[in-house]
């Protein structure tokens, strides 16, 4: 959606295909980071975003085997020293409505991409199923795969990402939140268990960390076992864990950490999770995907308007975005190995050494806060997409 908006403002004709009729789905990634908030200001959507129902988080509190670790976002550069928690469907509708004001933009809902159209070795468009169920073709100078870790376009290209593995999966669910409950974003990790509570106003969005591949085994223990762990980790939840009455309300996130070696082919480019699935560690996946979109728009708007996009130009997009992606994924792999793996295995009851070191260093905590909220090589809106506040 962000890429569509930016390209349309450059004068490029853009079609975004969304296979669902609306955006009303249970997204887990509802964070809008400081660099994305800055982008919204640059394109004139800051006031409209501020009017959406949202929560601002300026501190992140973690407790790892009894060792506290606090990240303070109040020292971030720029106008936003926080992360916003906002329903992703509201964010998407905001961007979609802004894009719809551009004459060259169209959003096709209930439209599912099913494959690629080729002319020799070059991708020249997609096949898709329209709302009536009829299969059609749409040709395009460039096809951009923004369709996530299970990308249909990537599969049609016949390429697979290199997997770096992950020691955990995540259960996502909700519990009611009372006005006097702890706010913000907080996590508690003890031997064999990890719980992250995200303050969403009148409810908590909860991530419960489980060992990789252990979903079926742990579910067999019954929902009461989960209730017990939650009360042990966050005692104030005791009066409401019963609202989680069955595992029907517990969704599994199969944690993946991977990256394509080559993000493009002639006529097609993969960005976001289609190019590099991120671990939920740090909650940075959306931030990186939006940055990919900004760099893509800035670097390819000119070639698109000129009517020719070469593989060399697509390679430049990957070169630009590979660096921050590799940096963050390297850090996530280290956290998986040195922190998460030991906790979910229920081994050493002491806090990992890396956590003890970071908790004692203000400089390291500020550096990590910057990487989470802004990220390396953050992107600014190109001049052609900037507007005054709307």
C-alpha cells in the first residue's frame, strides 16, 4: 500500500491487488515505528494517522530470568520518540484512501494473484482471480511481490529463501485489560516460558513463546495449563484468564527467519516478507517492509515513467535494502541463539550473559532502542511524494 501510494504520487499507473474484500483480519503486527511515523508526516498523513485509535509506547520493559532490561525511546532523534500501536486495518485503509486520491492508482479487492505472465524469460504481468471467480491476466512493466512469507509470486518464480532457523514459535491471543493494569509493552521470560503483553487499550495482545514445533504437544495439555502459566508470569491476569476458554482463540505464528539470495528477476521484484521474513524479535518486520517500499519507489519511479526497468535497476534496490536487512537478521539470529533458545529449553535459570551486559550499559540500550524504532539506513519519502499535512 505504501509503495502504491508513493509511485502513484510520482505519476506512475499502479494497481494493487488484495485477495480479501477488506482489511479486517487479525493482524499480529500492529506496530508503526518511529521511522514510519516520520514517513507519514513527510507525505502529509500525520494528522490523519493521529486521529486513528492508537496507543503510544515510549518504554519497552523486559524481564529475563529475573534480570530487568528497559529500553527508553524518549531519546530518539526526530519528532517521534515512541512506537504507535494501531489496528493494521485502520492503517491500511488510511494509506489506501490517500492513494485513491491519485488519478493513476487503483486497488482491486477480492482479487487473488494466482501466477505470473511471461514473455520468454521476462515477467510481464500476473494471472489473477477476480471477484466473480474468473481467471484473467493483467500486464505490467513491473510486478512487485508484497505478498508475504508465503508469496505466490515468489513461488511462481521457482525460488526459495535461505532459512536461518528459529528456536521458537509464538501463540497469539487476547485477554481483557483493565484501566489500572500495567501499560505499554512488557515481556517476562523464565525457564521454559515467555510472555509478551502489548497494551491495546481495553485488551492485551499477548504473545506466548513456545519451543519450535511444540504446538500440538502443548495444546494437548489443555487450556488450563496455559491459564496457569499466564497467572504465574503475570498474576494480575488471574481474574480474566478464564475468558480464554479454548485453543480456538489461540493462533499459531510459525516463526521464520529467512532471506532470498536474489530478490528480483527480469520484470519482477520481491520486497518485505516476500524477500526476507523477519523474526518477531524487536517487532521490526513492518518497519523494514515499509522502508523497502520507500526505497523501491524512490529508485524505480523514474525508470517506470520512462517505460523501461532493467534488472540492473532492480539489483540496486536489493543492494540498498540488503544491508539493513542483513544487519537486523544477524542480530535476531544472535538473540535466538544466545537468549531465546536457552529460555524456551528451560535450561539455565540465570539471565543470559548478553542480557546482563546490555542491562548495565546505557549506550547499548539506546543503540538497541534506535535499531528497533528507526532501524539502520532508514528511508525518507522522495520529494515527489511529499505533501503538506492533510
